[in-house]
C-alpha cells in the first residue's frame, strides 16, 4: 500500500528539507541490499523526526529499532553538544552497515548501539530520556511503552511509528500485529500520564508528551 499518491508525495518531498548526501546514500543502499526496505523512515518522516529533535534539543534519545540507522541519524541531529543516542536492534547482521553510516554522518561518538532484545536491554538503562522513538516489533509496542514511561522525563516525548499500519487499524478482521497496534493506540489514549496526537505522516506517528 502506498501511503500517499505518488504525485502528492513527490510534491511534499520537493517542499521539504532535502536529504543530505549521507541519508540519500543510506536510503539507496537500504533499498538495494536489505530485506523489507520500506521499514526505513525515509525522506519525509526522517525530516519530521529531525525537526522534532531540533525543537526539543534532547540530551538523551532512546530508539527502539535501529534498522539501517536512518531515523537514528535524523534524531541525533537535534542532540545537545554532549547529548547521546541509545539505539537498540536485535539484528546483528546489519551492524557493519549501521556503524559505517553513523561514522559517515559524524555521530558515532554520540551513539550507544545496543544489539539484543530490547525487552531485556531497556530495564538496564538507568537514565532519563527526552525522546523515545519506538519502531520495532509491533506486538511489543505496549510492553515497550510500559518499560520506558518511567524513564522519560516530565515534559519528554515518546514517538511510536506505524500506528496506522497501512490503514489496517480500521479494517475488519485484523491480524495479530494489527490487533497489537490497535491495543497500543487505545492504551495510549486512555493513559493520563501522557497527552497524545496521532499524526498521519507516512504510516502514522503517535506523538506522546509526558505530563
């Protein structure tokens, strides 16, 4: 499923900050060499994440789901000079590619790259975060939220990707991944610890502010 009509998407991207050379190269290599390349945040969403980060000026970011590093590079551009990005992914096979692009983007000194199960790694991170970006296995979105909510500072943000799931969240007979995302969206809506807005950018971003 295309998220937007092709001509409209082209127009939007033409009126959005241009991908820099590193992101453009990473985008191209992901589509050439990696399975499920649509998992990449891509130009528009990457620039939205970058803009959020530039506005918030985070000292610490937690990213759950590194993939090939595109969203991490975008988020890291808003870090304070001494800031750091902790990013977690279970797929060790992409490590060489990811680290090479972190180096090309000049953020390698700011990145703590964790390989393994996020459900096991997150509880070991004894620190507070200004932004948490969730973009991993959909069945565990609610679990990730429960693990990070007390690690987000008051006034900090949690952003979850793919919450519209190509429109499946409003279709009958949802599959298990869709049910998990629907349960997550309902959970966030009912949680008084956050105020939220579901932004229909690409495949849907749930943006939450801890109150």
